[in-house]
């Protein structure tokens, strides 16, 4: 039995708990959650798990074999550092890995010296339609020249203490939300970015809110163009006031042989069933010759859809992380991957703020 300790069991931490419960030979044995309401909800999910007051008390237990860190973004590096100094267990740490360039020296120390595997949680990699897209993309395109990722979705949800309403806690929308997409760009293109250009801002969401006299400063829409070293171009289109969309994520890649798309619905719990059943994820291949699209449905198990908001990806990610814990092999999503996604996000924040392209070389 592999026993997990959860650091931060709010909305995303509870999604991890529900998915760990679906794994064979795994359980949550302890957690740290300072908010009483979230702690009570967590105890309802795992009645036998110990509610620990802090990280040192969790790490002192002999029934914790691995950790999941799902606390607010700005806390990740400090908590990783604390774990490293007390008991460096295998860790799955939520994205974004860091939120501020000032945290990079501490991250570099962890990267150089941490003796156990650390996996950065990039759930979008493991959505079944995205996996199918990746399997087919080379043959469908003949080599990607253009990659577009479009997310049209709901606004940021309410979080404990409203921490996600402010850039100082999240790193900014291009880091908090979009590091997933910058990670996918690197993964799909198997290349590194050289230049980032962005235009983004806050147009609709959270403008009538105030917390401690402050109005939220998180952006709700934007475009980002990324040039890659071997000549491919990628674009992100984000809109966070488009929850009426049929598909939440639409990924397309085009090359000399044709085009391929992945169409991914949003969380099932937000679908308006007055309009019928939630859509099935699809991958659509559109060759240039003979011209015409071919659709491949990629259904996701209903139990996995009920366990979280990421199209089953959290479960598949945990399957692989559990293999890493038990084998000691290298994580599929490394600290370097997590750091590169944040670096691109920070560059997009800077480009949108200044109106200038940002070089990454």
C-alpha cells in the first residue's frame, strides 16, 4: 500500500484525493489543510486520514510514503524547500511550480539536491483526446508548422481566502492558468521557445469585486504568440468569459500534409444538460489530399469524469506518478518542465504589460 500525505486539500487537493481513491494499492493517510471548511470536506472524503496541523507533523508520521502539494501557487517553492529539509519524499506538486523570478535560486537548489522524484502536475498532458492528438500529430501534419491552443471557459472559481484574485499570489493569469498550454506547446513541438509576444488584460471578470479594499488584478483574456527554435509558430487564445462554449479546449496543428484538432469539453459538472448530454471529446484529422475531415471520438470513463474537472487526466497522471514512486524512475513531468512553462508564462505577462516581444535566448 502506498500512502499519501496531502498538503493543501482545497478544491484541487480534493480532486487529487478522489483520484487516488481509484488507484489500486493507494490511499490518503494524512493531510494538512488550515481552512476549517475544506478540512471538514476532506475528512468526509477520507474519514480515516489524520488531520495534521502543519507540514512537520505530517512528515513525522510513519504512514506517509509520498506527498501531493496542492496549496496556493505562491506557497509551492517554500513548501518544497521545507519538505527537502525535513524528509524528502516523492512529491507531486501542482502547477505553477513558482510564481516569481525571485524564487528561482531556491528552485535551483531543490533541482540540484532533492534526492527523490518530484513530478509537476500538468494534467492537460494526460487528457485522453490530447494523448490521442499527440499519437497522431506527426502523421497527420507531416511536421507541425503552426500550433494553436484555444481555451474558452468559465471565470476563475472562488478559492479559500480569495488568493487567486491577485497576481502576487498566482503569478498572473498567463502563469496560473496558461502554464498548462505553454507546457503543451513544448511537449507537442518537442522544441524550445525563443520569443514570446502577448496582448492580454482584464475586460469583464471580477471588476465589481473587492477584497480588503483591493480590486482583483487577474486578467481574463489574451493572445500569445510563441516562436520556436526550429521555426514552428504557436498561438494561445484565452477567454475566461465564454463558459457557454461547446468545447473548452481546442488544439490544432497544421503542417504540409494536413491538419489535426483535439476538441475537449469542459468539466461535466458545469455542462447545461438542458441542451442534451455533454459532448464527447474528439480528434479530427483533415488531410490536404484527399481533402476532408475524419472524426475520432475519444470517450472518457464516467467514473473519471465524476472524480475531477480535467477529463480523466488527473487519474492517468496519478497512475504514472504511482509507477514512479514504486520504481524510482524519472518523472515524466520534471522540475525543468515546470520551470520552463512558468518562464514562458512570465514572459507573456511581461510582453502584454510592456507591449514588447520578450526574447527567451
